[in-house]
C-alpha cells in the first residue's frame, strides 16, 4: 500500500490462525497476546513497523504483560482477508495501505501529485501539522471497526518498464500493472497507458513473461522484489503514493483497560515514526543502487507538469465528490512546502 496496496496469497488464513492462537483479553492484568499480520517480506518496511511496535509495547508494559507475534509474508491470508479478520476481532493488528478499501472517499489520498515532496508527506502523515487530517482519516477507520494507531510514508511511486520512458507520450499503449486502486488505474488511463491490476505475488512473473510491460512502485519495493532483473528501465516520476497505516481491531482494543490502550497507542505512534524515517532513508539511498542495475531517466519538469494537468482535469474531479473529500485534499495541499 504495502506501500503497494496489494498482497501476496498466504497459506494459513487469518481466521484459522485466530482459532489456533486466540488473543488473551487483558482484564485483571493477565498477559496479552497481540498478533500483527502483513503481506510483505521480513525486509519490508511493514516488518520494521511491526517490530518497532512490538519492542515499544514490551518496553512500556513489560514482557510479563504483553507478547507480540508478527506474521509476515501473508501467512495469515491475503491483505483483504486479514483486514476482514481484524474487523471481526479474530486478528489483532495489520500493517497495510488499503485505506480506500475501507472507505472509498480515502482514495483521494492516492491522487497523483497530491503530495509535493517527502517533507510534505511527513508533515501530513506524522507531523503535528497534519494531526487534524489524520483524525478525520482515523474516524473513517473507526466507523469500520478499526482503530488507526498511525500513518507513515511509503515513498513516491516510480515506473519501471521494458522500454525507455522519457516523456508522457511514451506512456501511450504501455501495459502497466497497477494495484487494484481506482485512482491509479484512472490516472494511467488518462495518460494513455493500459493499466492492468494484478496481485503483487504475480507481478515478477508477469514482468518476466512480458504479460505486462511495466509496473509502478516505490524504490524499496522495486529493489526488494528484484524487478531490476526483469526490467531494464526506471523512470523517476514521483507521481503518487499509497500511504501506509498500522491498524488495530476495535473489537479487541475495546477489551483492553485504559493503561494498556495508552501504552499501545504510544507504541503505535513510535512504530509509525520509526517506519516512516526508515522508509524515507531507504528510498533516498536506493536510487543510487538502482542506477547501477537499471537505466534511470527522470521525467522532465515540463512533462511532469503535463501529467499533473491531465489528471487534475480528467481524474481529480471524479474523486472530489463530497465535502469530506474536498476538505481533506484542501487541508493536505495547505501543508505543501
């Protein structure tokens, strides 16, 4: 939402895992077992977030009071299955970026060129300046039975391809894999490409076998997924981001006493800060590494301006459909550099 917003298929489902290892309620000071699931590998930023949450929770509550078990690699099921299990209270927490799946109005967070820089993203997602934005996002999750502990940066999305891209015109006819995120699919269609939603687990093979010509993701996923092995070119477009979150089951959360909730809220904020800082650091370093493995081009400023003009005319209006969406976007834009 991953940063990628999609997931790999898993073995054990979230519901089955919950039956095997149910959480302990925390009344009377008994030990709490918290299970966090995510769909990516152990070297992904979701794992960094989950480990930071675990470490801070144990630090604040003590190992005799809380145990946090992390399930990476979608072993509890697909991201959708994990989200549904969390809503039912059979899974405690999930790190993901599927906010638009919870409330379609939150798809505006994925609008191309909504964020102007990494610093702008940090302000909105973790800074004091963006607190009111995050509160409104959290209310959407709360209505769906999910307690949002925090948000963090996934990094800007870039395009890798089997042919060189140097201008917007080069996107015409490009068969590009996108997550099943309407705003991204609509945007690439507006730029003349042919967006094809595929599960992330199928992407490497689809690129290798030329089922699709291209894909778009932050540097971290391009690197950890080794897309450079099956793609020759990378074009720096900074066209969008899918913000990540650390979420907790509201059904489970409401069983905890106030002191546990307070500690876990602090642990959640800490974890998102750690994940956001680490992701920004990784993305800043990975471009240099990817330049040694791929031919890298930067979309010229005048071409980026064209791309932005196209989506603001043809895509943005379809998502700014009510006062909530309009105000959320306006408040995010107000925090731009």
